C-alpha cells in the first residue's frame, strides 16, 4: 500500500461511481459551465447569509452525487469533507444534513484531494463500501473571512485570485463503473517564507512541486505516464513558477499536459486576476470537468495536485509566513 | 475491517509505541499533573502570542512522543492533527516544524480520537509504518477566539467548561510494545437544537450517546468488556445527561467504569465550573494518564469517546444550533 515515503497505491483501485459539481452565477459564465450539474443565478442561493449559501452548495453536490450513483444516504458509510470557513462549518453542517458518520478535514484548498485520498484509502482497506468526499468554497464568504467584505470594494493586485463559488463531491466505491483512483501522494508542509496573502499562487507553488516530485519518485514513473497533470489553484503566477521549478529540478512536464484548475474554470475575459482558487476550485473542476472528460474518453490517466495555503487571518496578522501543502491523487479510466 | 455501520476493527492491532502530554500552569496544579511529560509555569510558553504558545505545546508533545519512541522525525510517514484554532494553525504550523507529510483534520474537541482512529487505520492497512497523531488547545487562545479575551473578565455560568491548555500526541506503529488500538467508531453529527455555547456538555451528550450505542451495536459487545469508558469533555453536566440517556436507551454503563476526561484532569478546588474541555483535554488525559494506567497494569481495556461541538462563533451569531460529534477508540493492553 505505502510506496516510497508518502504515496499510497490502491491495489483495489476504488471507483468514483458518481460525482457532482455545483456552482454560482460567476461560474455559470465561466469556461466550464457545461460541466456543472447545478448552476445558481443567485449568489445567496436564497439563503440569508453567504455561509449558509456555501453549505447549500455542498449539500447539493453531495446529494446530487449520491443520486447519480443511484444510492441513498443510508447506503453511504462515511462523509469526508473540508472547506475554508472557520471550524469548517460548511462541511459540518452538511454532515448534519446527510446524517452520515463524518470525518472533518482541513487542508485549505488542498482539502478536495485530501478527502478523495482518504476516501480511497477507506474503500481500498475495506474500512468502507461507499464514501462521499466533498469540498466547497464561496467567493463572498471567503472574502469576508480572509480579506474584506466585498461591499468594501477593496482593490486587488494582479497576483490575487478569485475564490470559486462552488462545491464538488465524489462517491467512491469498491466496485462499479467509472474512473478509478489508483494512488495518492500526501504532501508535506512547505513554507518558503512568503507572506503576501494576495499572492497565494507563488506561496503554494513550491509545495505543489514538492508533492509532484515525491509522487514521481515514489512511484518511479515519468510525467508522460499521465495525459493531464493539473495543479489545484496556483493560478497563472504560481503555475508558471511551479513549471519553472520543476524544470530546474530536472522533472520536465510537457506544457501541453500541465495545467491548473484555477486557469481552466473561468473565461479569459472574466476579471479574476491570476485565476480561480478556493476548495471549490479543484473540487468542481475535478468532480465535474475532468471526470467528464475521462468518461468521454478524452483522458485516460490524470494527476490532480490540489494546493492549500494554510494561513489564517490571525497568523497573517501575527506576521507569520504562509505554510503551504499539496496532495496529489491519480485517477485512471 | 468495517464492522456494522461505522466501526473499524483493526485486525493487526496497531501499537501506540509512545505518547506524550504537555500542559500549562493550571494543568500543573491539576489532578493528573504527574502524568504530564512537560508542564509549563508560563501560560505564554515564552512566546509573544497565545496562538504561538499553543503551537509550542503541540510541537513539544509530538517531539517528546517521537523521542520516547526512540525514533526520528524522518522515520515517521504521516502526521495527523487537529485543533480549535481557525484554519487549525496550531497543527499546520507544527506540521511545518516536523516536516512530515500531513493530514489536517477538524472535529473540534473530538479531533484527538479522530486522529488516533485515522492513524490506526493507516497503520493497519499498511499505508504507513509510523504515524504521529496529535491534538491541542490553549485556554486563553480559545477564550479569545470563541468567547471573550480573558482580560475582559466575563462571568460564566456553572455549566461552562474550562478549555485545557495542553497537547497530546501518540506514535502509532505496526509493531512494538505498548497499548494497542483495536477498534474505532466514527460518529455522526447529532444536533438536538441546543444553542448555548456556555453549555457544550449538554449539547454534546447526545452525540456521545449515539457513538457509544453504535460502538456496542457494531461490535456486539457489552460495556463490561471495558475496564473504563471515558467520554472526552462532557464535564459534569453533559456526563450526567449522557449516563441518563444511555440508561433510558437500555445500555447501562456501571458508573464506576464510566468517567469523563474533563472530570479527571482538574482538582475539585480548581474553579473550572463543569470541568475541562478542548482538544487538549481528551488528548492529554488519554496520551498521558490513561495510557500510563494501562502500562502500570491498572487498566486492560479502555474506550475513549472524544466529543466535539462543531460550532463557530459565526454560526452561533447566525442563530444556528450546535452540531456535535463523537469518535470512539478502544485501546487494549
């Protein structure tokens, strides 16, 4: 099961029998709108707070994934989820709605792949038959908590990123049809001393590189093994840095197969600065767009490396630098 | 591995080869002072913030556990940890110090047993040889974040509890000498509609009961199987409610073997209202006191049910009730 230092190889190849992506109005105008199961016109989702709206996104993603898998909540043994809200309330309140035994996780925007890695481990080790893994973020709720309420109209530098309003969920099972999770590499915390919360991509790039290198070293394979290698939410600045660092370290990933969920999700004319971010970014792009492409036969083997900036507003105020992490999951048809 | 609906039975019985508990000045005056590896006279631990002090507690607990196990950080594959701070910064910054691949978790005060359950799963399924599981809390950091800065001198009702300043960590391995983790029951979120953050014990009691019942149902054993059954931090109010609920549901636990970490940790004359709480409560009592008693031969089989109140200050302000959860881990000599 453990290969090398930090990679799990899932011998039974757990199956993602169904998945779902739910988004907001800005994602509905984005480049991947067709890959969402539900798109909301109202950023409030009819709720009286943005936090409750985020919970609604995650509830819908989980319920849609369960329905698409022709299952009932009662058939699912465990729900694994994380999000950016303090005390991951989007996940815990969704766990209350689902009523399924719950493992709360936190890896900031890496949560989507931390959850999928753990769900696959549970299924592979026969600790569960069915597990739902999920993650969510909401642009306005995240801005309010981490930076300023959007009503304040604060200016942002071009290195800043746009938190995705969206949630993704996958139903992982021992048997069935669908893309299969073949391995996962759990990342270390890497902190290069960067302190600018408006340039998360640059802060997270070395963590992504560390995990990508560990993945290929542990499995002793080459990047050409994959049809697509997608980082989570490095955006244009961080993704370029990650590519350069990998080149420098002698692990060249052909640029035509190296992308970033934060670069895929929005259209070029949407004002998202350096690209998309948030737990919902890699979650919706993976559980929607990428799995759809696999099912269409366009992609056979992919590696998703979700990246997370593990700061809090308080650690930033206390002049701490930004510790970062990345978890990689490989999915094959 | 999965037995019943939500219980993992670890066939290889992962070993806690070493563990450590670190506490603050108030814990040094407590009933279990002798069971701590390190006790600090200074609630600041020489740091310039209480959050950094909490990180120091957790770092010391992890490093002490690793040293007691005669291991090096490099030998450990994974670190699993959670705490109460926003974005679990105590755990993520400790993960930065350790440099070990990291799985961040959040289950509020249930995090200690969520982490031990997952660590045991990793070891049992050969996904790791050595895993460190940890959890921490700091009284002043928690008060500041969840209620009021202590300088404000706010009054508290007798149902309130005292957040433990402490951290506990255990080193879980495939082989070796020491207490063995035999099973874990992962809890569901239970919310009975209670909204009073100064009476967490009452809010969490039904979640503890739900998990305890699931544990005995899934394993088809009786409470008398255990020498001690300890809830995490229900305190005097919640623990009495849990006992009454269990009696009513027909699952009588003899009172002489039924206790609560929050009732054990402090002396009767310490002004802790209904008892101790926080991630550090079940973490220090389990990784210190209870494991020490097992090694001395006083206890052969114990069940620890760590309880967590999954609210955030914001969910409380938005008039949400308090979702609660409990995870149980059984440890045998």
